[in-house]
């Protein structure tokens, strides 16, 4: 495990303490989870960009052409 010292404005630290308390976790856990979520988000964007670069409109249309033309099951329908 590594230690990281971060300087925060008092108002941000107060909000951080309050949010961590509301979540029932320590400030350390809250910050760790927040960083993990941000990293996952950025890695997901990178992954999707790489997948998009490998794909093509023709491949998409070919895959869609193979899908059956049927109504969705009742439990799969969107209802207003």
C-alpha cells in the first residue's frame, strides 16, 4: 500500500468528510473509491475507442441483418 498526501481547501475537505460520513465509510475509503471510479471511467472510454477503431459500418449492418425480425417478449418491451 502507498501513502499519498493531498492538500485540499477546507471547504472541500469539510464536504468530503460529510459525504464519507453519509456513505458510512472513512475519508480514505471514499477517496479510494472515487479514484477507482474515475479510473474505470477513463479506461472504459479508451476501450470503447479502441473497439470503435476496429469496427466498421459494414460489419455492424451485417450483424444487424442476421437479427430476427420479431416483436420483443412482453417482459422486454418498454412501457410508458
